C-alpha cells in the first residue's frame, strides 16, 4: 500500500482523473467520521460541496451499508448512483431482487422478535431494520466477544440462512444472493460508461471491492491496515476532507483545460 498523499500517488491520481473516472465512496468511516451514535454521523459541509462539484463533472457513486433512505439526507447532492445495504439495494438490474430481500428480512424479524429471545434483553445490543438487510450493533457493549458469540449462535438458527458481513462492532445479515459491494462496483463501472473508477472505503465490506484488483479501478483505504488489498491508503478519516479537496482541484483543472482546448480549437 502506498500513501495517497505521496508525490508518486498524487501524480497517479492526477493522471487517473484525466479520464473522468467513476468516483465511488463509502460513507461511514470514509466521508463521515465514525461517531458514538450512527444517527449523529455527518458528512462535513466542505466534503459535501466537493462531492457536488465532482458530480457535475463525472459520475459519482455512494456505496454504503446504510439503507438508501437513511443515506440520502446525509448528502448535499444527488449522486448518479446511490447503493445502500452494502449492495443489496440500488444496484441497477437488481430491483426485483431487492423486493425479495425485503421479504426475507421481514421473515427474519418475525423469527428474532418472538418471546424469550435472549438477545432482546442483552444490554447495548440493538437490531437495525434496514429493509433489505438487518444489522446487529454492539459498539457500546462491555463484553464484545461474548455478545458477538451470542449473535452468531442466534443467527445460525435463522431461516433462510443469511450471509454474514462483519463490520466495526456490527454484524450485517444479508439475504442469500444479495449483491455486496464487490459485485456492485463492476456493475456501476459498466453502467457509467467510464473507462476507469476510483473507490474509497474503510472497512471489511470495502475490502471486497479492493480484492477485485481490477486494473481499471484505483482503490484507497482509510487506515493503513495490514493485509488490505487496496493500492493506496490515507492515514485516517481526518485526512479525507483534504483528499476530497485535492480531487475537486484536479477535476477543476481538467475542466478548465478542456474548456481552453475547445476554445483554442
Ligand atoms: Mg465504512
């Protein structure tokens, strides 16, 4: 992994931006700092403005674990693609499948909310209904290992069996066959018509995109994590606003150049 702000990486990014790539970003831990309560998370105003400017120039995709309805109000602009539920919601071509995913989740909720369910009386363990997926959150639990085991044991008995996607103190339950971020990104790249893409993320779910190792996709991970498949890294989320403003600056330069060359004929 190379530091994204090294001279070599910035040169690579600059060159990458000349092709007007699809720009794709995760939200929590990437565009928005992680906060104690997920509903308090905000994308900083400057980052929203950079995103809006970039979106006027090239397709922007937001690819998040949140439900689309939850993510949309966090963005000060309308991205070309808004993918929710880690890929289970919003991927073009999966509209009918998303209805089926929602039906499966309703079934799981019925199973999980019956009488005598141990997880329901466990402190600091919450279940989030994201319509197309479910998520157990235990960020504030004192004994995280114990709780993680409790969830795993309960989830094993669900019908049908969910695919599991672990995040930072969250376990996502995905309906069988639901696309994840690693499946969503190639679809978006193709749909966008862009020759290249850039993907920025911070978590296990994003590694599925990094691991694709597509030559047309440049990848950036927040935090230098051992074993990450991303090509570039930022030291922490606090570096994201500067990274976004660099992208916006490169886009502006590209725009001006194309106006000049068009005018100069
Ligand atoms: Mg994230």
